[in-house]
């Protein structure tokens, strides 16, 4: 039984690390560090909310500006179209009111011709003529329309003729002139 001899050695003790002594202030507790983190989180949350509101406002203002620009272009296009329609209507009106067209319509549709001679009836004044039961004591004179102004009533007759001609022109353009455009 002979066993080899063993040497029992003492295990080496580990060397201690060198420690420094630091003198400091109060030690923080876990509650203090949590409160500090909550404060920082709240500040960051408020900043993010302000940025989000500013972004939404900017986008909404840009959308309104774009919408108003589109509306302005549409209004400009409508004004341009209405101006063109006004020009067309003015041209049609001047074409309908031309004397040559009115004369042609009167000749074609109403079988009217220019008279060879125009005669007017001159009625006596009511002040100078005595009322005799419906009978006229003075004879009725027939006047012809001449272009000379040698009579005092020539200007009045010419004015009446111009008024009658303009009324006839309005009637022809109103009824017959517009009827042919349909």
C-alpha cells in the first residue's frame, strides 16, 4: 500500500483590488431617479405635442392656400367665359339691329315695301274748333312729308316719323328678328 506522497499546498489567496475612497454627496434613491425620468419624459412629450400641432397647422394652411388658388383660377375662367358670351351677345344685338337686316325682314316676311309717297292727316286743333255735336267744321287737310323745313311743323313731323320708325324697328327685331335665329 504504498502510495505516493503528496504534497499539500496551501491555495494562494487572491490579491485584493486597490480601492479608492471617494467622498461624495448624498446618495440617490430609486424614487428620486424615477421622478427625474418622469420630468424629462413629460418635457419631451410636451415638445412633441407642440411640434405635432405646428405641423398640422402648417399642412392645413397650405391646403387652404392651394384650395383658394384653385378657386381663383375657376373664377377667372368663369369671368373669361362670361366676357366672351357678352361679346357674342353684343355682336348678335348689333347684327339684329342693323337697318339693312330689318328692311330685308320687313320685305321678305311681312311683304312690306318702301312707299312711293307718305301722306299724313292733319287734324284741326281742339281749341280753335267749336264742338258741334261730333261734326268737324274745318276740312281735314292731307300733308305730304317733304324734306324741306319751309313749314313750321316740318320738325315735328320729322320727329314723329323718326319715333314711328324706331318703334317699328323695335317691334321687328323683338318679334321677327329673334324668331329667325331659332
